[in-house]
C-alpha cells in the first residue's frame, strides 16, 4: 500500500485498520509531511478489508471508505484536505 499526503498540511496521526481471517489489526504510522509518500506491506489471508484514518495538523480527521483487498493487490491511498481517495490494481 502506498499512502500519499496531498492535504496541504502534515498528517499528525495516521492509522490503518486491516481485517483478515476474522481478526482486526491496527497499524500506526509516524507523522507524514505534506507532499510525502510512505509505502507499507501487510499480510492478508486470502481476502480482507481495510480503512485508513488521517488526522491533519489542524485537528480535522478524515476517514477513507472501507476498502476490499486480496493478496497481491496494490493499493494507493491519497489524503487530501477534503477526504481520502483510493485506487487498487490487481
């Protein structure tokens, strides 16, 4: 998964919730400056779901839609000031 910050400000808190095989995991990231990108990998057993939540420096919290993911998917999340968008390729 690639997460890009295009919000115009630093993301002070970034959390990824992943659910697979009936278990939910939370992954927390360091603050992400504007115009920066991070990449992460995580284990999915068959298929699962995820949701990204970002808190901007001004305190605004943004949540992405609940995403569907399978092993081998490549997902790009873009955090903007008005929301989070997602694209997936297989």
